[in-house]
C-alpha cells in the first residue's frame, strides 16, 4: 500500500506528512511561502504575560512587538485557528505540529551574533526624545556595524560575541515585525496593473481584450512574428506594401513604422520616457539621458507580478523564540531598515520605507576600439532577493546613461580627472533629484494588489566595483572607500579602523561656495578628493559610507580568489597543481567521507525528501577506491573526453553530411 502523501499547494510536489511540514518551513519558493502563511496559526492581539510559555513548533513563528511580553513568550491558552479561505485539509498537520519533534538539518557552523544594546522596547512609543536628524540614525547604525577587527590578542572585538549552540533552524526564523510599519491608507483596493489597463481598453472599444491593442489573433500573430522571428524593418515594410496584402490579412499597419507606433504607444510599458540633458565643461557640451527615478520606483512597487511577495516593513529574525541569535537574510531583516523605521516613526507614523538600490558600471560595447556605455540601474529592497537576481523578472530598471567622455580637450591630467569626477556626480545628482524632494515628505504609492501606502523612498545601497566605489566616495585609489584605515595597513587584520566621519566630510563640502580657494586643502584633511557637491551630499537620511556594499563578483571571485590562485601557483608550479594522484592515505580519507555521508543520510528521509537511497549512481561510489587502485585516477577513464569528441567529430560530420545532401 502506498504511503500517505500530502501535496504542497504552492509548488505542487508530494511529501510525506512529516516532510510536508518541514518543506513549508524550509522552502524559499514564494508560492510555498504563501501556502505557509495560510496554514500557520494566528495569534490574538492580547498577550497574557503570566503563565507564559514558548510558542508551539510551527512553520514560521511571527508575533507583533505590540503583542508580546518582555520575555517574548506567548500565552499557552491561545486558541489556534486557520484562515477560512484555506482550501487545504491536511489531516496530519495539526498532529505533527503539536506532538512530533521538529527536525532541523544539522548546522556545521553557528551563525555570528552581533551584540546589540537595543531591547524589546526599541520599537515602542516612549517619552524619550527622538530626533529626525540624519546623523542620529547614521550614528546608531555605525555603533552597531563598525568594521570587524581583532584585538592584539587575536580575539574578536566586542561587537561580535561568541556564538552559542544553535537551537533552531536559521532558514525558518522566529520573526519579529516592526509594529505599525507599512500601514495601508485605504482599505478598499484600487484598480492597478492589468485591471486598470483592461478597463482602459474596454472604454476605448478596441475589440477583444485578449489581443489588444491588435484587433484579431491573426494581427497579433503577424506582429509577434515580425518582432521575434521576422526579417529586418525595411524587408517587413516591403512585404506589407505588396498590393492588397495588408487588406487581405486585415492588418491595421502597412509598414514597420506603423507597427512600432502601436507597440510603443498602445502597449503598457509603465516606465517613463528618457529625458535628454546637456552639460557644458570647458566649452564642450556633453549629453546624458535619464528617467524620472521616482516614477521608476512607483512602477516597481506597483508591479502586479510581485505584489504577493512585496515586503513593506522591517523585521528582526532569530533562530528561535529566545532571540539569542539573529538571522540576516533579506534586506528587511537588516539593521538599516529597522533603525530608519524607528527613527522616523514619530515624523512618519506607519510609513513604508522603500530602500533604493543603485548601481553603475562603465563598460565597453565593442571588442575593439573605445566605444563605451555608462548605464545606471535601480531596484528596490522591498522585492525579495530571489526575485531581484532573476533578469527575467525585470526588477532592475535602467534609469540613465552617463557621459563616457574622458574630456580629451582638457590638457591638464589633474584637472581632467577632477572634471570627470564632478561630471559623474553632477549627472547622478540630476538623476536622484526626485528622491531629495520626497525624502522629507513621503509620497503615496499603490502596490500591485491595489493597496495604497505612504512611502518614503530612501537611498540605501550603491552597488559597484572598486573603481566605482572610489569615484562615488571621493577617496583616492588604493584606499578603502568606507573606513579610515591607512593604505599601508590594508593587509593587517588587527589595525583598528572606523567608518569615515560623514559629518566632518559634509561640513567641508559645504564650504566650497564660500571658500573655493581653500576647498582642496580642506578636502585633503578629511581624506577625500575636492569633489564639488557629490550626489549623496544632500540625500536625506543617507550615509554613503554605510551604503557602499561588498562586491562578491569583483572583490571575491575576480579579486581575492584570483590573487590566491596566483599566489599558490607561484609558490608551487602549474605542473604540480595540475597533477592528479591519490595515495593510500587519501584513498582511506575518500572511503571515510563516503561512510560519513551514509551515516548522516537519514536526515533526507526525516525531511521527507527521500524514502530510500537505492540509486545506482550513488552505489557506484563504493567502487571508486577499487577502480583507482586498479587503473589509476578517474581522469584516465572519464566520459568527458568522448563527450567532447561528439562535438568535434560526430556533430561536425553530420553538419557536413547535411550540407552535402542539401
């Protein structure tokens, strides 16, 4: 008889009863997360602080700061209920949640715990004086997130304490939401996205909505073929100008220009048009293009495709209800969002912060020559990272093209470098101008589900490689763009350092208009180049030295790892590194590794991922040691070689034969 299974309403996969609950707890799939939210119990507003106990083991524990005791415990008498619209009747779910032990994958490394002076009362309203001064927010963050250094004894500094034994699974954190953040202004959803577009088409009487803005399926198919599979624009125009062809097909366009007008003007694009501006430097004019960044934020925030996963409030994540170990994952689980929400809650009660993430990278567009492009991209931290990293979801918006000129008409090298930097910051300032205007007032925005909130778009992160970070921060090449460590001590872990003093830098930047002659010397004293009004100077609630983020691609993969490979290659030699061999001792280690796997494989059964391991490929690992002892290392008999011959010999031969037959 087949074992009882439960089907996940999100991804549609089948699991054992126990595996189904663990799947909901561990899955990062937004569809499964939505199902998890529907199945988890809800807690009432009133929490009894007496006779409390830790909450039951459940998929994701979530309580509101307003509804918890000082110890974070929950009343044991709370009645557990499920949503009425829950269409899943799982006969095993409640039994498993109450009686069965919760299985957590073994952790090989305890997560880092950062000391924090903030307690549960951080988010509560109090009579303590609060200031909206940006420096207070930045100072609070800087105290919590100073660069991690070691003391002379090699021990970690005070802001990183020793990690206790992990008692829960970080992938299913205990979540504390910031109370009141992300409040809706209207309870009745408005028409947005596809509904608004469909209503507009119906009002215009454009015929069947499923083929709009084209009148028939045939016309839509022709347009689709022309743009995805068809010939060049001129060839399409010549084809459609054949006498009677457009009329016979019932097309509303007779050339490629008319088709482009339909696509550009009648299809919903959402993104604003590019604006062209000119900048004059030393008698030469240079142009750059940009979109209204505020409208681009509005489009991303209002995308109906991501409305169900959009995040509107900061959260604190912990490995368990004891709240001893923080978990950092999505942007809303970080300290930046929480700290700004706390500092701004008095001035903007219920505000929804929209973290704006910017990126720029100058790149060549030809293999030979100097033609280049300087695109600027933008996304928002309310969108989960799993969605943001997929280009197919179109959650990064191209908001501008910066000038790529190196100002060849300026003879002085030093002057030319300063002008290029000032040109960059001037253009960036023009692009970010709308954020400055709403950063002190907020703006109403409607998400893709039709709910309107008062939002505050704030510059949060700048993503770029080292040259971009140097250009943005104004430091000199060879220095750290974030902290004040001496460039000759960059290789020392124990050298104390702190973030650059933003207030001192801002004070110096403000003296340019009054004392241009002494501006360069003043900038040098605070460790920056003489940039004239960098784009981040007047951005509200921002700290550029916190906003410069690590760059995994260039710093790790193409940076540190590349250096390590080069150093190791130099220390040995390429021949030794490429040598592949085993000793009797390493073969014993190989065998022991296989035994370790089999000793711990039961975890996949307990999680409901596998019922058995009767796989021929898995069993084949038993014979690896013997085969290596008989015939040498595995690269003597790898199918990779013959697979490559398929491409060189077989596929090439078939291609030639096919050409001869034609």
